[in-house]
C-alpha cells in the first residue's frame, strides 16, 4: 500500500500545508536562511511540502538553545524518575499520533504504509519505552584500589555517569523516524540536550515528533531540529564548539569527514556507515501470453 492509496488524515494535510521552519527553543521558528528545500512524494513525483534549508547561523541558534538548556539543568537536573515519566508520556503521544506519523513517513520516504506503521511507529515505540526505563538505571561503580602509601591506608575509586552536554544527531533518509529516535532517546534518557538533523529529503516526521516531545513535558531547548543540506547545515552542526557528542548514520565518505573533525576537537563520536543490502530493481511490463 503506497502513499497514493492512503486516505490522508486531516491533521497530515494540515501539517503538509505549513510553512515549516526550524524547531528551536520548543517551537517552530523561521530560519534566517531564505533558501527552501522541497519534499517530494516518491510514489507520485509531486511536491508535498517545503522546509527550511538552514545555514550556519541557524545551526548556531539551535546548538546554543540546546547548550543553554543543558547548563540551566532544566532537564539534566530533574530526578531520573521524573525524566522517565516524561519520556514514557512522550512515547504515549507518539502512539496516539501513530497513524499521522506513519502517513507522513510514507509520503516523504515512499515505503509501504504497512511498513511505516509496523517498523517506523511500532518498533520506535518499543525502543522509546525501553530507553525511558534506562533513565532510572544509570549507575557507576565503587572499587577498592591498592595504593601502597601510607602503609595500612585504604583507598576507594568510584565512577559516576553524567550527561556529556549537547548531542548532534544526523539521520539518513531510509528510516527517518526510527533511526532518529535511536539517537534522541538515549540522549534524553542520559540528561543531555540534542540537535537532530534529518535528511533533507525526509525531514517531516522528526519535526512533528519534536512537537510531541514538548507536549509531553520535555523542556524548551532540550530537543531541537534543524533541516538543511549536509554540506552547510550538517557540517556546521558536527563542527560546532558546543557540541559534545556526534551520532551519525550515513555514507562512509561523510563519516570519514566527521571523524576527522571530531578527532581535531576530541569530540565523542559514533558512526554507523555504509549500506550493506543488495538492491534489485524490477521493471514489470505486461506481456501477451505465450500460445
């Protein structure tokens, strides 16, 4: 079942008709960049929406919003149980709006609506609730250490896991919602803030999910979304001095560039690179039966 065969929910059409900006400080905001990106429906070849093509200044606004939220401890300073309750409420809202998200995903990405419902929404919900539960289970260790001075002294070493700061997440086109939430949820569970950049071809679901996060109680500035090209928007995000961790899923060539930038700045980085699946394209034509 393709996007052309789905009766659109009114809320989906209303979302498509918006003049989409960037999601910063808990709300849609106009970009400083005047450039726009067109979102196409692969099933029909028609334009269905446009989004902002963020520039370096736009990315800086989003990262600084996330950084201010982090240092204010509006999220990191909450108790683990409180963060868990909010993230579970977030998952409930994603479930309540699941059909809307599935339709948006099929419209912008082209996959079957049944795959969008089962994988993009269904598997995402399982992941969200699992990760929300980890919020109350982050722990360190205490160890005896053998320092021999002075004689008879006993020492202990201990570790404490703390949020690193602002996380930058860059998401590919193939599973925009599910892979996006693979990056968002662990960051939020740990108490970090995040700036996420979806693929310029599939930006809609993460813009919608960010609104649901605020509705669930995630503080303003903790979850930001920037849309734009990898060349400017993505590069500005991964090289920003206030980004403490980069999580990237995409091509090996781009991953190498990000790794070099991260190495220069000693930024924590996680890379999931390259495709490993064969693609078979079939061109079906009706033929006359053989007599």
